[in-house]
C-alpha cells in the first residue's frame, strides 16, 4: 500500500505505519485510542495526530498496550 501525504489516513494505512493488524487498528479507533472519525461509511485517522503518537514512544506504548512490533 502506498502512503499518501493527505491529512487523513485509512485504517489500513494507519495500521501499516503502526506495524499492527488492520483489525487491531479498527479496535483502537473504536475504543477512542486512535484519533479517528467517520466520513460517511469510511473511518479516517488524523495523520498529524498519529505522527505525534509515533514520535512519543511512551504514548505509543500506552495506546497500544505494550504490543510488540510497533514501527518507530
């Protein structure tokens, strides 16, 4: 999957950046742990907020609950 420079990401793109499964990314978004909102039937992830999470390892660990394989 190619990465775009858009302000939002699909759940699949966010999962790829985080190094987690698509299902886990959907669950984290549903739980409010990933900055996401619905746009029609699609769930979108805020790229700047996700990048801020990736820059802060403690925040990433807190959100992902210590999941291994998180891209840094």
